[in-house]
C-alpha cells in the first residue's frame, strides 16, 4: 500500500485547493494548505502592529517568529482542516482581502519561509499528503512523486476569488480582487527566496476552461501511475 507526496503549485486562485481537497479525500491523504500558514503569520503581524499598508517592521516579525504557533485541526463538519494561530481558529480572518493585500510581503522574508518549510516537511515525512502552495515542488518536496503546476487566466482567477468572498458576505469590488491577484503573482514570482516557478518535472494544467471532473480524472490517472 504505497503512499506518495502530491505537490501542487501555481498562481493565486487557480483552483489548487479545490483539486487538492478532492484528491486528499479520495485517497484518504492529509491535505495541507500552505497559503493558510503564510496568511496566519500575516494575521499575527497585523494584530501585533508589525505590518499595515504603510509600514512593515521586518525585524520585529523575525524576533517574534518563535511566538507564532500554527496548527491545523480537522473539522469533520467541513471535511477539511482549519487553521489555528496560537490556539485560536483564524480560518475566516486569514481569507480577508486585508490579509491578501499584505501576505506576499510577509512571505518574502527568508526567516518566515524557513520556519514554515520546516513545519511542512515534518507534516509530509510519512507521505500520504497533498500539499498546495508556491514552492512545494521546488523547495518543500523536491522529490515529490507527483508535481502539478496549475494555471488559469487572471480574469478567470479573479472571478473565482471574487465569488468566494461575496458568498461569505465580504464587501469587495471585482477590480480590487483582480488587482490583488495580479499584484500577488508579481511579487510571488519575482521574490529572491523560493520564487513561484514551475518545477522542471511538474505537469502543467491550465484549468481556465477545464471542468472539475475532467481535471480530477486526469490527475487521478497520473496518481495511479505512481502507486
Ligand atoms: O495560496 P494562497 O493564495 O492562500 O497563498 C497566499 C500567499 O502566501 C501567496 O500569495 C504567497 O505570497 C504566499 N505563499 C508562499 N508560499 C507558499 C504558499 C503561499 O509564498 N508555499
């Protein structure tokens, strides 16, 4: 009964987490949303006046890293794990547009990345894991048995994210979301430490026009080839 690591990377709102959750459920694997971890560190920095839209005390965040405890707790009612920051469920707060606007600045910091990458590697040590993010196939699990790289047009992605936020009752404008998606992609792809790039051996999926079922079937056949 062989277990593998599935690494899913790609730009913002390409549907990585939707497909990752579906795969994890089907395979009975652990699902880890690494974006949630970077978002939780960002929320910590916001709550402790370390970052806002005008200023960022990077050294203070680095000093505080050992005070930031992240954990995932499975919520059976939802069927997936929720993010906890120092024992508090922050699943709703970390998805806000305010966090989205600052997270890429926080995730540029090497010390932040080092801490989170270590924790992610620990979670995957027994394999049987689906992890999504920006550097999973390149940095966290360079030896992952299956690496996927998801893409979709910026417009399709912004529509997706906009609907998610409207559905949960947030008051946001479509243009604000489109701008945020593009800005994060720019920072994430151009940063020095672990930029978002497709791993050489990753398989690319453009799901702009691909239905979820078709995508799932195609990826499952890649999984089965590796089991
Ligand atoms: O996946 P999600 O859109 O929630 O990620 C939020 C942000 O966290 C990304 O825009 C990126 O700046 C950062 N991130 C990262 N490395 C990862 C996952 C997320 O830098 N592995």
